[in-house]
């Protein structure tokens, strides 16, 4: 509780130290409080520290499909303009439901949600968002294309713990990304 309170302190150094501590000491039950502190953090380094801490704590949840649930609940319970702040975080955690929310935001008409959804997909932790990233690389705006290609290369060049079939599929994705590169 003291670290959660310190995560909203006026001093940036105290906030950073608090999130570093939360990264190691907090449990999944603390994620809602961490999200509240995250939303109070300034964009940039402060928010990045908060995102990293939330992701580290979410990774403690054994079921990968349940990791994003606290963030998804916060997205639903938050004003639309604040939801855009959480989509990049949602992308860092991943999961089927998170991808669904990002796809909906991407297809919507709100430019802030669209941009946040692009950031979320480009933050995706693994190759399960390849289809969405390839679509962005093919049809997105110039900046989106570049970010999507970078994300595709990032997640598809890590071949640890992949079966030979997955490695072959990865090669096909990387080849397609190379063809889309200008």
C-alpha cells in the first residue's frame, strides 16, 4: 500500500522508485491500484516505468489469457479519452481479449483510439498479432507501416521455444515484411 501511494507522489524520483519496487513486490491483486497510479503518471518515462511494472506483475498470472483482465476492466470502466492511454499497455500484456479490443479501436473512427491501438499492436509480446501487424504494414499510414514492420521483425526474430513448423511460419512472415519494406 505504501508503494502504491508513493507511485502517485509529486516527485518523479519517488514515483520511479515506487514502480520499481512494485515490479518486484506487488501481486496481481495490486494491478488495479497500479493502473490508477499509471493513469496519473505523465506520458513518457514516468508512464513507461508504470507500464513495465504492471506488465511484470501481470506476468505472475499463470493463465496467459487472464493476464489482461485487470487492464480490460479498467478500459471498460474509464472514460473514452483515458481508454486510449491504456491500449499500449494492453498490447504489452497480450491475449485474445486484448487483441479484440485493439482491433475494435483500430477499426473505429476515433483517431486517438486508433493511434493507441496501433501502439498496442506494435507493443505485442509475441507473434500472435502477425496478421494485424501485416495488415498495418500493407495498408496503414506511412508511420504505421514503419512501426508495424519494426514490430513484426522484433517478435519474429526471437526463435527461442518455437517448433520447426513455427520457425517456418516465422520465416514466411519475415519474408513478407521484407517485401513490404521500402
